[in-house]
DNA sequence: ACCGGGATGTTCT
DNA sequence: GAACATCCCGGTG
C-alpha cells in the first residue's frame, strides 16, 4: 500500500550494498556476478546487463598491462572503487576495481537497463531515440550517469557516497551470454565479456 | 538491416 | 605519429 510503495520508490531502500569482499576477487569472477546488480548514482538506478573483465599484468588489452601510470593508477588501488578513463577524444568509460590494492583487475560496465531517474538520463543523452539507447554501451552508460574524470577513484562501498552497487534479490543469470570482448586488438580471443541473455540494453546483440 | 568514415584529444611509442 | 576498452550519421540494399 502507501508505505510499501513509498519505501520501494526510495533508491536507498532497494537492496543491500555489495561489500568489500565481493570486489576482492579476480575480475573474471566478479564480472558475471555483477550481472543483474543495481547501479545507484545519485537519484539514478540502472540494472547492469553487460560487463567485460580486464586483468592487469596478464592481459594485453588492459590499461594496466604495461604497469602503473597516472591514468590507470586507480586500477592499482583498493577494490570497490570506480576507475573512469577518457578515450577516443570525447568519451568516458567506467570500471569497477577488483582485487586487493596492488593488483590491477577491473570490470568495464558496458550496458545497463534504466530503472529510475530516466528524465535525467534523457537530458544527458539528447541524441538517444529509444530507451535502449540510454545505457547500451560503455560511453553511453557513463554519459547517462554523468560520469567523468572527476569521478575517477570514487568509492562504491557503503551508502554515504554518491555511488554504490546493490543486490536487490535478482540473481545473476544461471547461464549468462559469454563471448569475446569488443573494440580491442590485443587479447581479442579471450572470452571475457558477459551479458544478460535477451536484454535490449546490451551494446551488441 | 548493415556498413564506412569522421569526430576529437590524451597517452604512449 | 599512431593507437585508442566509442558513438553517431549518412550511405546503400
């Protein structure tokens, strides 16, 4: 009734924040586990439907492959933080940092289903024509959420920060889609991309 | 639907 | 200089 619907419409009541130990694992394990989790950014809620894993020193496609630099420093930091980078001269993309500090492992957020705060997303993505144009791609997702370099390194643990990721009870798919990563040259044979089968908010179907 | 190319600037060779 | 974890638009079928 009234109280129930009121509490359900509150972003912060939607689920339990993922704890540090969730992120303290290899990106190839965290990535499929992030499917169907809910990303909260300010008043925006979006369900993660597509991810890719990037694994530091063993992965030629990872920004961290050739060691720590100014740009990728956040990847080498503690887990449960956001690594945001600039690419193609105009786009920002967001990763979730995994593994303990010192090990560069991260999950690229590639696609999400908008749940709340759609007005805000439409404003930030004026060229989007359909709802599935809002977050169906890493740079689209970052733009819809208003993420830029200013957000590099922000924490996802606890409810006090601007962003977090919560589990609202919907488990990851028992058989997620799985294939090679998109838009890379090196390491293009590795099947480190996962998605929610059938979702219209996946970048490529 | 599918495909080709331009935009735009930081990072690394 | 080249590459780049991309997106958008305008062509064609």
